[in-house]
C-alpha cells in the first residue's frame, strides 16, 4: 500500500481559491442534506502549554461518488506568529471509505488557510450586496491574506484597508499585495478607520475581546467573523451580533463553540433562533439569505471537519491525476 504525501506548496498549487469555494459549497450542501457524519471537534488545552490541539474527523458519502473519511489534527500555536511561522501546524489524513486504507497525508496549514477563506468567500457571494467592494480586513496575518484572495474571487473590490494591532504588520501586508492589485490597498491607523464606509468586513484576529464596535459598521455591510473559535472569545461586540442577520456554518457547532453567539445569549441579548440559517441552506435554496439592501449580514465562521475532508479529497484527486506529491510505501 502506498501513501501520498502532499506538502504545503503542493496543496497551494492544487487548491486554487475559486475551485475551493465551489468545493465548500458542495460540502456544506451535503452537510444539510444528511450526507455527512461529523462529531464535534475535540480540543486539547494542556495547562501551561503554549498550544491548543484540535482533532476534526468527518465521513462524507455523496451520491454517485466514492465515500471517504477525513481527519485533521492541528495545533494552534499563537507564539509562532512572532517567530515568522504559521500559527496552525498539523496534518490532514484522507482515508478510503470503501477499504479504510489511508490514501494521503497533507499539510494542514495550507488546507486550513484556503478552505477557511473559501467558506467566507462563499458566504460573501451568498449574502453581500452585489455591488459591495470596499473591504476592511481586521488582522494582517495568514487568514487576512487568504481572505483577500477569496473576496476578490466573488466581488469586484474597489478598495481594501487593513488594520492590525501591530501597524508594521499592516504595512507589510500592503507592500506584499499592492503591486498585484488593481485597487488601492491601504494600512489603516485603527480598526475604526478601516471600517469607515466598508461594505465587506473580515475579522481575522486572535483577539479574546471585541475589536469591532457596532457604531463603526455601515448600513448594508456584510461581515465574516473568522478569528475566534472558543465559547469564551469573540471579535464582535454584542450590539453588532444582535443587530445583524446571523448565519453560521453549522448550528450545533455555533451553539457549542462560538463566543460571538454564546456570550450575548448568556447575557440575554437574544436566543438560539437568532441564527437564521446554515450556509448549506443558502446553497440549496432552503433560505433566501439577505432580505434588504441596508441590513447587516453576519457569517460566523468556526470551521468544520467536512470542510477539511472535502478539500483534502479534492486535492488528492487532482494530485493523482497530475502526478503531484510523493508516494511512500506504508
């Protein structure tokens, strides 16, 4: 038996953003159709340790396609950022659903960066106004970079402003991307300054307390809240979440893990029914999404095992077809 090993660069080559957005649409539609089995992800946080380990398994059985299992094991290690390394380290394993054999192991940091932004791109395509194009990126790290690519894929951007708690990181972002962009990219001096007039907003920080305030948000804006992923952390204040039409990748996951939702609920700001729909319900047409031009729409992203599994399956099939990667006896 052979196992295919795919590096970070292999994954980046084989999983272009526009293709990944379509893969995520199919995966989230399959989830609401009952074609996916995925337990809640486990989180291992040892006392005194610098990192958090997450494990995320999924089984996918699409009609007319071979079933498969995926398992992501990733370590979120925030101190890496100061050392120039990615905060997410790990691997995604892909298994045959027919024989149980392991098929491939691939770089999890690349899968996570691309598929997370692709889901936000899908949410933006489904929920943002058609003429939205003024983007505020809150955070200047890996996810800000991949989200720029994702939102470019679904909306004709006019301007981008990026804010970071470290102004040097925002300026580095501008220097990295401005030359290849047909629109201005600016380093904003504050989150509030980045938000002025923005109709597309991405929060991709490691903040534990809100960095975005309701009074800064323009009518009709669409927000992708990406950075927080535990019940006790959030990037948005209560007023923002309460005033927005709220969509999630999966209700069960959001009600178990999303501090943006759980903390306001605990304070009595709203109930469980404030979640209007899962993205898969928008993909299948079960929910219409945006209702008016001036309402604020919010997609709270957590990241689901099916997203990693579907991305890994797509990458594996392309790698086999194109002869990419390293096969080893296993």
